[in-house]
């Protein structure tokens, strides 16, 4: 029984887009890459860790990036006070993912995928509401405003780093490799 459905088709960003379209396309490419690394796995496979001592799992990455989306686009760019989805004061708690906290992967993962998808859509809507990459955020990061460009670049970096983790996790789980 698989829990994670097939991911949307990844579209390689065109090589001739303008800056804003390129940033949005690369961020979407990385968002779908994460879903691709999770697709087709069973509940047992999703619960597997990088190594026994690690809390890192694919559902944990989904949880973390759901909160990252909310933080950067909703809280910083839009300046709205929105509670976290998974993050707590306990360090790296969202990375524990399904299994470590007793959740049933068959029900928890679809809910986490829905939360992730909703945050991505909310992030796209926030970004679409800004006319320029030079627009300053309504919220603050460490007491400073940041540009929409900065957030796009940071999000691409965040996904690229965690997709590297996802690559290793997926290869460990079932041997699947590839971009």
C-alpha cells in the first residue's frame, strides 16, 4: 500500500526566462523534486530514517518545508502573524516526521502532503501579490526587511539542501536514484 501518490510532473525551467520567472520556476522545480522523492512509498518505507540515530526522514522534510514556506512567504513577505504548522520550541521536532511520534503514516502523510500543498499555494499567492522582486517584505527577518528576490533565492537554497537529504534517504530506502 503506497501512501504518497505520484508527484506532479517536474518541468525543467526554461533557459531564457526573465529573472522573476526563472526564480519562480526553479523554486517550483525544487518543490516538485521533494514530492518526487516521496512518491510511491509505503508507510513503512516513509518511516525509515537516514541512520538509526537520526531523526531525518522524508515526512520530516515535508513537515519542515511546510513551515519554511509559511515562515518566509506568509510571515516575512506578507507580514502576517500565522502560527507554525509543525515547528515547536523543541529543536528539530518537525524533522522527526511520521513514526517517531506514533502517527499512523497511512493517515498522517496524506494530511501532511495536503498541508504542504496548501502552503505552497499560499506562498505563490503572496509572491504574485508583489509587483517587483525588489519589493521589501512587510515582516522582518532578524529585525530587517528583505526583498522578494532574497526570499526566492533563500527558498531555492533551502530546497536544494534538503533535496540532497531526500536523495540520500530515497536511495537508502529503495535504491532509487536520479534527479
